[in-house]
C-alpha cells in the first residue's frame, strides 16, 4: 500500500510553479496600500504577467499637496477676515473707490470763487454740483457753465460759460487786454469759454478755444450759500440773449455759389 501511494505522487510541473509564483507576487502587491481599480504594468524584475497597483502614497502625493495649500489658504482667509483692522481697511478702500468712480463718471462737488463769473457766481465762493456725464457724452451746449482744467496750467481749474461750440463763429468783444473786436471760428472738438464778467476774466480771448476733453463737468446746481441755492437750467439761447455780458455766437457765414462753385462755410 505504501508503494502504491508513493507511485501516485507527482512532482509539480514548471507551469504549475509559475502560476504559484504569480499568485504569491499578487498577494504581496495586494498587501500594500493601493488605490482600488487602478493598476499599471509590472515593475522591473517582476513577472511579465504580473500587474501592480499604484501605491496610495505615490498617487495621493499631488492631491495631498493641493489639499494642504487649500487648507492653508482657507485658514489664512479666515484669520484675515476676523481681523477688525483688515475689515476697516477694506471698507475704507471700497468707500474710496466708490467715491472716485462717482466723481469721475457721475457727479462732483466743487468750490467756485473769484470775480470772473459775476454776477452769476459770487466772489466769496459758491459750492456747486457738477454733472460729469454731459461732457463725456459730448452734449455740452452754448450757455452751459462748466468747470474745466486751465489750458495754461492743467493742475488748476477754471469756471467759465460756454459761448460757442465747434463750428460757431464767435464775435470776441474787447476785454481788459484787447482793443478791437475780432471774429474766431471754434474748431471741431473745442469750445469757446468766457467769463460773465468780461472786464475781469482770463478766458478763451487770451488762450483760444479749449478742447472738450479738458471739461470736467457742467455746473447744474448751487448748494451754498443756502440763501442763493438754485438750479442752473441749460439754455442754448442764453448767449444769444447776452446774459452776463457774453457776446452771442454769430451764424456761420454762407457764400452764395456761382457757376461751378459749391457752398462753403
């Protein structure tokens, strides 16, 4: 009986040994921390048919770095937002930005002083409101009171009345430094500015037509002094009425065409 049992035992074939070896390699890989469902080709030195999964430590390295950065940013943001000083500084910044945008694109408040706009504006100073939209929309008309940067010194501002716009012919009346009347054609994109008090005003009679781009805003309301508070209504005919001593703009001359000639201004 012992002989028969020894006769039935067979030595494992090379193929069986390979399969056993493959199973052992797979068990070793499965014991490592892995990412489920993701496998790559075998490493060098392993069996060609063995499949290895990417270790979780290597796979999650970049994700761990990103999560740490995100958590650090969240912690920093939370600590900053809890700081009262930072909140106050941010509020001041937003308030300043809002005021700047409002003054630049909507309206502004300014103080006008000096004798050049008598009797419309007082010498001691009037606080007026400016419309900053009208100049940007190219809607300035003759008769408007405007605040503009001085052509002689852009850091200074002047308050004058628009006597003519591009294409108008202005009859320039004698002033304190002029001895005779002359006519000026206002170029396109420019305005002719003069003070209501012609005898005491440095305006376009001295420095010529002013580019529209120098106009900061149109004066539409006086808020101080309270006893003189009023609205300045836009009246295109005010120059033609000679309000404040401003000479009216002349009509653009037209020449009667002859044979072979066309109308020309």
